[in-house]
C-alpha cells in the first residue's frame, strides 16, 4: 500500500460499537471535508458533526469519501438495526 501524507491517518479501519464512536468519527470526517483532505463522493443520511454522542442516527447511514491528493476511496456505514457500523479504506 502506498503512503499518502494526506489520508494516511484514515487508512486504519474504525468500528462503531457505540453511538459516540460514530459521532466522533463523523466530526473528524466533517473536519477533513472542511480542510479538503477528503471529498464526499456520495452519501445517505451522513450527519457530520451533528451526530449525537448518545443516540444512533434515526436511519442507516452510508457514505463514500475520496482522498483529494491520491484518490484513495473510503466507505462509511452505520446499520441502525444492528447498532453498529464502521469506516474503512476501500481495497
């Protein structure tokens, strides 16, 4: 895997076992979007920094992101019915 100084911190998968895990990652993703580290390619119900630390989103969430420097893709998924999800780099 090639190293990219722009998106290297996003390469490690993040699992969401609690609503606060999702909220923390959403806030960091919003910051990365604002700093133009990542682009939001497609999304369904992505809450960004408005995600709640106490409650899962009302609807399932998905999103596709892309590094602005190297083009590496990333996926965000939250399954509300299973109360879990994650963020990972695409193969």
